[in-house]
C-alpha cells in the first residue's frame, strides 16, 4: 500500500515538473546545466532538452534530422550532462578512430543494455571487448565458417521463396517484415547454435514465444534511453521493467538449455572438414583452452549479441529495401536485369537458383549491392549510436566536450544531409554508389551504418551476402505490391529501425 502511495505521489510530481519543463524546456535546462558546468564557452550550441526528446520520442530520428540540417554539431541538455550530436565525418573519425580509447560505449549505455545483452561484444569496453573481438575476428575469418553461413543463407532463402509461393496463391497480403524477421532469426539461430529451432525447442508455440521475447526485450531496453525512471521501475519490478525481466528469463532458459545440450554432445574436436562451424561449436572448442573466461554466461551473451546484430541488420534492411522497390519500379527493373545476367537458372526451380548464388554470381551484382547500400543510407538498421567521453577535449570542428558527455552520431539523420550527399540526399538513387559499372564504397565515417574504426562491424560482409542472396531470390521469382499504396510507412523507435506496424505486401509470381 505504501509503495503504491509513493508511486502515486511520484507520478504527480513528475507530471507537474514535466508540464513546467514542456512550457519552458530550454530556459530551465540551460539554467541548471550551465550552473553545474560553470562555463559553457566553446561548447556546441544547445538546441533542446531531454524533455524535447521525450516529446518527440515516436519520431526521434526525424527530430534529429531537423536539428542536424541546421547544425552539424549541437547538444541536447540533460540534468547532469549533455548529449552531443554530430554529423561531421571529421568528428566521427575522431571519436571512432583517432581518439578511440577516449570514447568507449560507457557505463550508462552498458547498464541500459546489460539485462538483455550482458557482457557481449557490443556492450563492453576495454579488455573484455578486445578479448572478444580477437576471438570473434579469428573465428569469423575462417573459410569453413563463411561457407557454412553461405549454405544456411541459401537454404533459408529457398525456404522463404517456397513459402511465398503458397502466399501468392491465396491472393492475400502478408506482413513481409514479420516473415523476414522470422526467417533471419531462424537463420542466425542455426548459425549461432548449429541446429534448426524445431530441433531443440520442440514446438512452434515455444519458438514463437522465444522470437516474441527477443523482439520485445529489444524494444524495452531501447525505451530506457529516454526513461529516467527505468532504474526505479526495475527496483520495484513494475511496468516495462517487469515485462523485460519476464522476456529475458524466457530467453535465458532456452539459451542455457541449448548451451548445456551442446556441451553434452561436444564429443570430438573440430575436424578438418569443418562439420561443426556454428558459432557455439567454435567458441566451445575455444573454451577448452580458456574455460575461466569462456563460461556459459559468456557464450550466452556472445551468441545473443551476434543474433541481434545479424538478424536485425538483414531483416530490417530487407524490409525497407522491398518498400523502396515497390516505390521505385525502375530500380527493380535494373536489379532484375543484373540478376538474370549473373545467374543461369536452366530448369527455373527455386532450389537450382538458390544453389547458383555463389560468390562469383553475387560479386557481379553491383547494382543490387548499391540498392542495398542506398537503403541503409536512408534507413540504417541502427539509426543512432554514441560513445561516452572520458576526458575533457575538443572535437576537430573546434567545439569542446566534457568528461561524462555522450557524443552521438545520428546515422539516420546523416543519410539525409545535403551537405554530405548533395541536393538529392532525400531521394532513393542507387546510382550514387556506382562508378563505371562498379560499386564504389563511401568513407565509413560518412556512411556509418556498420560503424567504423576498431569497432567496425565484423559481420559486414556476412550481412551483405545474406541480403543479396535473399533479395535476389525474392525479386527473381516474385513481384511485390504495397497493400495500401497511400499509407505512410513509419518506423518504430527502437535500437533497430523496424517498420512500425509491419510491411503489408501482396505477392505475385513473376513467371
């Protein structure tokens, strides 16, 4: 009873303070923050407060696009520190490469994501990060792992195409984002654990529960970035924090069960033919040399991190890609021509086509690669990223930063800046990536979809390979049409840029 009374008083107080801050957000925040800082000279201009970000939460990345179009570097005021945002590639190179050790992910971000991602590679700094990076880099560079992943990508793309043949016969619309997320989650599950989900989970219902928990845990930890009360909610085990705890438990119960099963059946060392090339098997083999560090918890955190990165990068990007294809039929025609030129499919079967998508064929698909990169430019899988400053300093553009500040690079906003991409920055034009018929990459400090510097994504080539295999398979066999061509497609504010309410498409056989 007393707990509920405390929460009621707290809620009333928060509503009162919020009302005041919404009316005078900039004045109040600047007064208190600048008093704490004593001197703001040389600091990036303040353009808003935490309250502004909360008010714009459902369109957060567009809010930062509007701000970034006016200022390359600015700050949002928080009670005890500033969130600095910069779209300047020289600043981004400074924080991601030149001063890498000065700009780690930071303790605050670590605490926000810890319940979901634990001490996985994407959530730690210092020695734990270096150890995991070295281990993962070695394993991911092995030819056997790449061949195993490619085989899984092709197999799952073929299964997806077969499923769509049934969907097309019903003449009903389908949520392609949901279907792609299920496909890529199953794909990453196999690459992560070496088994089909049905092999150990046991039922469709349990697998759907796991997939749902995985998605919801992602959404709930994202909300923590804008929820100043999340630690109190976690302590009291109420609201979104109670739901997050429930989802994480469901995930942990399954993952630890799979790890135990794999340990019990890890009877022989890896052979030269590479029959055990899933991530868990590789890391279990490495644990024999370093059992104190590669524990079950380490394996859980590592595999969930790679599953999240691998699943969301591909499924989210492919969803936006299909949306762009529906809006740009001329791009679709160019991709189709390229696919037909690169692949010979004599019997017209899905299986034969899938098997023909080897590296030679994929490497000839420069325009498809460009269309995927252009999708990532406008709809990056990770729309916002940032690092914590650990010492006072100055950015290359001359603005000062203070210890404890968060320096962000707004990836979604950067893709829309005319000062980076020209006057046609808001247009979907894969041609901007093509030079003399060949795909031309941009600086990773300008196109930051896969990060840059020492933390550049290890799975970048894996992601492009999977996306090209799925995209080529789907477009070769099917044509897609938006169920409601007048509907405005929006994103859901999360760690990854999901399409809000899904992507409802009609599917038609192409031949």
